[in-house]
C-alpha cells in the first residue's frame, strides 16, 4: 500500500520542493531590506532546519527502522486510500481519535494528539505526491514559522543579542532535529512560537488586533489537543506574568508591593475554593486530568529491549495529586533538563542529547556565578519575563520528566521548555551586562 517510504523519486522531488520554498524565502528577504534579522538569519535558519528534518527522516528509516513519524505518515496514507476507495470521506477529519482506533484500527490514533498529527499529514500528503520526505518538509516549514516568530519576539526583548539568540533558538540541534518531523512535537513548537509572538504583540506592545487574538486562541486550542501538559505548565505562569506587567504600571511602590501579592493570593485561593467547578469547566485541561495523563505516560517506554540498551531510567512511583507532583518535582526537573548525564550515554546517538544536557548545566552555572547566585535568583523573582521563562520551563520539565522514562523520547518531549529555559537564563546575563558596561557587547547584525 505504501510503496517505498523513501526511494529514487525523492531525489528529484526534495530538491524541487526545496528550491520552490527557498524562492519564496528569497522574495520575503528581498521585500524586507531593512530588517536585519530577515537578512541575516531567515534563509540560514531554514536551511539548517531542512537539513535536520531530512536527517531525522533518514535516521528513522535507515537506522531505527521505526518511529512515531513513520507511523503517523503510514496512517495518513492509509486514510488517504480509504477516502480514494470510497470507504471514507473527508468527514473523517472531524472525527475524534476513538473513531480512527475503533473503526479502522489506526495505530497512531491512540490519543488525540497523534490523531491530530495524522490528519494534518493527510491534508499535506495531497500536495506532496504522498511522499514521506516531502510531508516532512512541510512539517519542517510549519515548525520553522513558529520558531522564527519566537526568535523575533525574544530579540525584541533582548535587542542586540540576535547572534546568541539564534544559536539558542534557530540553531539548537535537538530543536531542529526532533522539532521538524511528522510529530506532535513539531506541531507544538509551531503553535508555541506563534502563541508567544501573538501574546507579546497583544500584552507587551499593546497592539490590540483581532488577528493576534485569533492566533493566540487557535494556538492554545491546538496545543491543548496535542499535548495538554504544555498548556497546564504555561497558563499559570503566564497569568502571573500578566499580573506582574499590570501591577508594574502602578507608580506608587508601596501600593505596588501591596497589590501584587494580594492578587496572587486571590488567584490561588480562588482556584482552591472553586477547584471542582473550575476543573469541570476546563475538562481535559484540568489539573487532575493533566496529572492523570502524566501517570498514564509512566512506564510506556519501559520495555526490556530499551532497558538492555541503557535508554531507560526510573524515578520511582508517582502519585497523581498536587502533593505527589510537588514531592517529585526536583527529580523530574533534573531528568528533563540535565539528563542523560554523559556517563549515562550507552549509545553513540545518545551522546548528542547528553552533550546538550551538559551544555544546559554548564550554561546555567556560568551565568549563575557570573552574575552572582543571589542576583541570579533575585532576577527570576523580580523580572516577569525571566519568571515566565524559567518557572514555565521548570514546571513543564517536572511534568515531562515524571512522565517519560526513556532518554530517547525525553530528548523530544523536552523541546517546548528549551528555548524558554535558555533564553530566560540568557536574559539574566543580558540585564547584568546592561548594568555592567565593562562586559564586551555584541554588535547588532
């Protein structure tokens, strides 16, 4: 049914599609001669992203021989055949994942996230000659659009540090590799980037526009469908961020110090008082549902085969309650951000993830001791943007670290925290430089 996933026709089609997409980007660059970010990074970042996407596609096919990306593509082609043969209609796009699983035994529709990815792949297959690498290329473009908007947003917050930001966002290896395939992670990174961009326009730049509101709501909905715990970690910290920005507009420092903790106490108290009603309204977004999802994810990748290869780690039992979550948070955070450690790398390919984790650790320690430990933590508490980035990354890291016991899978699942964590740490260094001009400054591109 699927013919060959990758064969000689891809040698012709991939360069053809790539040339077409590059032509569009060159037109965009030509129309923005005064935009230094577009001029310097738009095409370089895209080419790096495409290289990593194709590398990942080839890796799954010829090294592993299996993977979620391949499964999602095969399921999408299976649906396309069902429609072509008259056994289904495009109404299948409106059905939930239970329909795909129960009626057609579609493997990837075990949850709503995988089902959403397969429906996107189905639509893209019609403009891709039903080729795996071409559909991968379109997923890569989707992801790059969001990553680019995230890069633009963070550069607006840290002007002049575009080169540093480009390495942490556009050229960070795992984000480019694992965030480019036919995967839930790719869709989430695209939506997360557009969500940050639109919310920044609305709340920071006060550019109240219906377009940004629609984008924001759409992105929240997409992420909720695909990976609910991203929203679960992001929304509380973002509410705190918005409250901080609003309170920061109060000129009187005494009133500001009084209002801020009061609003936080009111928000937290309101949640606990009306917890049941709020959870009923949130449905799948409720804290109980999120923690149950985390609990269900545990052990999925604890197979004997993976254990023999040294890919599995175990953080122990996790109780799906707020108390149980808080108790296990430190272990989850360390696993998500700083593991695998170098000595835990049992396979050559795992060394890449271990190298990135080691970089995150060294980078954190460098900034911490450069600015001073006291100031480091003080900036997280004082600055709303740093608080948003770091606390979201830690919350999400705890959720993903406690739900994923496989290092290979963890390298993918932690992607949504990476740009926030690294840029939050970088912004601490950025603010330190502003108050210590003796540090060498980076010129604007």
